[in-house]
C-alpha cells in the first residue's frame, strides 16, 4: 500500500463529524470554561486583596483580559453547542 492509502486510513474527518462526539466536546468545553472563569474570578479577587495600592492597575488589566478570553471561548463553545447544522 502506498503513502496515499496510509493517509486515507488515518483521516480523522469521519470521526470528527459525528454529532454525538461534537455534542460531548461542546458539553465538556462549557464545563471546563465555566470552571476556568470561576477560578480566574476567585484568583483575581484574592490577588486584589493582597496587592499594594499602586500595583492594582496593571493586574486589573491582565485579569480583565484573562476573563475576557474566558468569556469569548465560552461563547464560541456555546455557539457550537446550540448551533444547528445545515444539511
């Protein structure tokens, strides 16, 4: 069997287009990013209590960016979770 035949056997596309697998990936992603968002919020709360007054601005920007990225990822996964397929 040539290289083309070996590549055809290893093609993951039929597995990735499975609706049940996509649903499972979406549910796991929602759970992971919801937990990550809650963990980041608690981490930022504890950091803000421990930082001196002059250093809070820089950490606030980094914390806001971290939460923003968590919310964007959660939104994208929710879109995949609720989005319908076109047939």
